[in-house]
C-alpha cells in the first residue's frame, strides 16, 4: 500500500500540490485523474522521490519513504514500476534499445 499524507509541493512561488492525502491499495486498480496542469505528474514523481516534497509524508507499506536516505529509497524503488504517458520516458530510444 502507498499512503500519502498532507503532501505539499511548490516550484518557486507556484503551489502545485496543497495538502494532498490518498491511499493506494495493493491489488487494486488505483487512478489519479484530473485536468491538465492539476498536479497529477508532480504527485506521482513526488511519490517516487523524483521531486522532494515540501511537507507531508509518503509511506510504502508503512515505511516512511519521505524521510529515507537515497540508499534506502533505492530498495523500495526496486518494487515500483512506472510507465509515462505517450512513451515520454523513452522517446529517444528504439524498441530494440
């Protein structure tokens, strides 16, 4: 289970995530939906530690990911898979690569 509690994220003076909380249950289809620019990608990247949150907490099976050192986060990241929409992650590679 992934739990986010009261996460907030700003870029400069722009508030992108404001006190967001949610539970994503194991074995269930979990969705984050919303309008373009509403913070969906920032939320997911924050949950992966690609963006550091300004406040709040992120837990993976009760392990506090938001307070871990990078070395410990790497262990959890081995349990995670993520696919970007439209192949955005690998748009510069061929299928063979």
